[in-house]
C-alpha cells in the first residue's frame, strides 16, 4: 500500500519532462541571444556623436542616455563592463560626451519598447572611459559565456 501523499511515478515523469522542456527552451533563448542578437558592428560602420547629456536612466545593468540636440536614446550595456564608472561620469553636469554608435541601431534590445543605439566607445570631457576594442572584447566574452550556459541548460534538461 502506498502512503496517502506519495507522488505517482507518472506525475514524477511528467514533472521531469516539463523541467526538461523548460531547460531546452532556456538553452534555445541563450543561443539566440548569444549568436543571432550578438552582432558587433565594425568600427568603420560606426557614427561619432558628441554633446552634453540631457538625460540619464539606469544603473548596474546598463545606462540609457540622451545627448542634447539628438532625439535618439543611447545604451551603454552591462556587457560592455564598467557600468558604474560610465553611469557616474554621465551624471556629472556639463560634461561633453563623445560616443561611437551603430547608426542603424542593429543592437537594440530584443524586447525594448523603443529603439536604443548601442555605445561602442565612450569619452567624457576628453577622457576615454571605454575604447571600441575594450567593449568589443567584453561583448565577445559575454557571448562565449552565453554559448556555454546554453549547452549547460541542454545537458541539464536531458
């Protein structure tokens, strides 16, 4: 006789199957984000933009900001690293900011309500905070991590 609250083998099998499906979906999402959504623009494709900061939003996950005279929203993402340093520099009043962005906005976040333009290089009042090469290296490392994590989710779901 089985105890009153014992889980049937069928329910346990369904639970394991549901968990496997969730892990597989997470693996697929990570692969998509790490490869398809990982486009890194070539330096020659980028546009230089300068101005004073007219608005800043964000924190440790990334910083969205606008420059005076430009209607676009620019995004310095956490995968570029040193978000705190950039966030603090952008919040100082009267600073002239120079950035490199993809004018086509190809790296706008997948589920963003509005188009954002990824920052590939940033200088504030003539001091370079992050170079193009530093940001590209950070993005590539983040993308490699995503591939490994997606593989772990597939193995975990098996």
